[in-house]
C-alpha cells in the first residue's frame, strides 16, 4: 500500500512538472514570436518610408510560392524579400538562388516562428512554408483592369485597427473556429487563416506597429463571416473600415 501511494505521488508530481514545462515552453514561444513579428513591423515602416509610402506586395502571383518564384525579379517588392533584406538577412529569393532552404527554417531567421508546426521531414524544403502572412485584404484587384495596386500607408484609414501581418495557418495548425480555412502556409493570409498557436490565440501586427494577441473567435463567426467594427470587432482588414472584408 505504501508503495502504491508513493508511486501515485510520483505520477502526480511528474504530471505537474510536465505541465509547468509545457506552460514555460508556450510562454517562451509567444515571447519569441512576438518579438519576431515586431521586428517585421519595424522593417515594414522602413520599407514604406523609403518607397514613398507604398506597401510591399503580399505575394508574387506569377509562378506560385516556390523558391524559384521568390527569386524572380518581379518578386523583389514582395514582403518576404523586401522586408527581410532590410533586416540584414538573406531574402527568401536569395535563399532560393543559393539553394539553401534550410536557412529559412533556422530559429534565427526572421520568418521562422517558434511553436509553428513545420513538417519534421524534408518536405518543408520543397518550398517555403510561411507561419506569418501579409493581410490579403489590403491589396485587391481592380474590376476593370484586373490590376492589383500595392496601396499606400496613407490609404489605411484606421492604422491602429488595421492588420498588416498575422500568424497564418499551416497544414498541421489546429483550427479554433470550424469555419477557418486556407491553412496553406502561403505568404498571404485572410482572417479565416489566422492561426492560434498560443493557448488558442495568435498574434496580429497592426499598421501603427503594435502587436495584439487575439482569438479567432474575436475575428470570425462560426459560419465564416468576418466581424466588422460595427459588429463589435476591434480589428479592420481593409484599407477603408467601411469596406466589406468578406
């Protein structure tokens, strides 16, 4: 009986230790991810200042989100090249040119997010898998020309509320709201692709440079509708808060 009691106590202590270790690891991941997205925000400010207020492009639509596409000249103004280069790291395009995809997945690389469920196999080396994405609602195609303007910082009417970057869903990220979708690890992301890696909450970087931790439930409804300011949300996804984000 004494042995059974001792074993039970040890099991309880082991469980508590594991729980404390898990909690500490999650807090460390959140702190590190927060700093990384803040650094990306600083590079964003630098880019818009140097480009006369223009926003970086959300992606390169020519050949998909491959290493080869990132290395094309037309992708030089895409955020994963233009901002990372300003952070004194090799851009995604340069990594593609050098054929060293492992650099993208090093903890020190600006776009590597601790706690994100990257594949353990070499599958991740086939193309870059983004755990952070640029808000895809900021750059929309014009109906008459089909052109997608970059937009400007000045055109963002509510910078305190408007998302620029977000933790974006990857294939193995868990969905908090059943209507979430497009967990594809591409460099752009909409509200439905918002990943909640930190106790069912995720990071959003806003146009004024501040970062918030939010739940997807604060952003979208169970049916997949994006909540607006009028519906109680504090988050804006479009240049004009009055534009429909859905």
